[in-house]
């Protein structure tokens, strides 16, 4: 199925990201600890993360030209996060360091048996954007603007500027934030966590909630990532499902798998692929990411991605396309 919109063929950047960055403290345990117990961890790692920042790094590593607009703390964590993006070659002309603020931080407990994680996080309010603080100059300089919908009023300002320039707006959303209903009609591709559609609509049926979101807000593509079950989207009245890939060597950590999925989907869009291929690329990069601790360590290059998909081509099941009824 062809994508239902035209992506600009040229811009200063392939993708501009506006959203979160974080410093993750990853702790691996043999099993999730019971309440009021003590357990010894098996591994620890400090890594750069954050929904939008990690998706942008993934695209940069795939050979796309990218820019990131977001706020860092002036603490050691902020310096660590900023340098991580600088090292990858991401344009940071519109990244800011907020004097006196602490960088967003997360403590992530990973179950060694499955790689599944539990996240405990905090964000300094001084890192938030008001609508009048949105860096709109960068919003119109990419073929795609990618958001994570924190600070929805500022995201709406960015989305309007991007659309006015002909760019496509995509979003990765996992929770309902104040001001979100005003942002959602400005999003072309809305792919969320599996729980978000229920939180937004109140419906426990995923397909029904995706139909309702699309009907209510007019997003061209609406979908959800489903972890080990892959992903599902609705477009032009049809549901398209795409199964996950096996993680090479077994799943070590699911942290950032959703961010990785978005990078693959965006990569497919930027390479003028069809919807099924965009989903396939998203699931492939998510699987490769899960090979190592943290949201970025195992993100592939384009050559690694092609090799991985090539090896799996003979056994991978086909996407299932269903009428939504």
C-alpha cells in the first residue's frame, strides 16, 4: 500500500526531531524483585536515551541527515546526553542547555530472563517548553518533523510550521498530556504505545480505538507498536499488521525498542517505501536494538539492516492486510 501523502524530496534535513532526551541508568537483575527485598544486580550501564533523541540517532546512523531540538540540563547528565548526539553527527544548532536544570533521568530495571524493563523516571520542569518558546525556525527545515508530544502546545506550534512548509509530521506518544487534543489533528502519522489508544478513547478494543482516533483527529496513518507481536496500523480504511523479528542471540533489553521502531518506519518513509515495508523496517530495527543494553548501543547501520533483512527474507511471514469493516 502506498503512503497516503507526498514527502518532500528535498530539504536541509531528512528529519528534524523535537522532544525528549534522557540519561538512562540500566540495571539487570535475575528476576524482578519482590516488595521489601534486596537483590544483587547482574549488570549496570549508563546510557543516553529519550524517545525523540534516540530515534534521531538511529536515523543518523542509517545515513540520514538529522537535527535535534530539545533541552538538556547543565549538570553532568546533560553534558553526557549532548555529547552523545554530537558524537553521532546530529545537528544541534537548536539544542539548548538550561542553566541550573537537571537533565531528564531514568532508572530502568531489566529482567534478565526476558529483557523486559520497568522504567522509573523524572524530568525537571525547567526543561519544558512553552508554546512561545518552540524553536519554529528548525521545524520547517526537514522533510519530516518527528515529535514525542511532551509539551503539546509547543509541539503544536512546531507541527503547524512544519506543515506550512510541506513537511510530514509524525509522532510517538505513550501517554495523554494536557493540550494533546489540539496537537493530534496536526499529526500525519501517529504510531503509539499499545496502551495509549485505550487511555485516549476509553475503549479496550485496539482496532476500534484506532478507528476512533483516526476518525476524531484525521491522522492519515494511526497505529500502535505491540512489542513481541510487531505492530498494526490503519490507513485508507484497511488494517495492516506486521509481525516482529526474532532478536539475534535473544532479547537482552527492550529499552528504546519503540524509539527504534519509529526510526525504521521513518527510514522507510524517507526512502519512498510502501507502508508494509515501513512497518517491516520498523520491526527489524526494533529487534536489532534489543541485542544490547540501552536504547542506542545496538542500533544498526544501513548495511547491517540490509544484511539482517536479507537473512530473514526466506522465513519471514507476510504482512496481513485486513479491511477495517
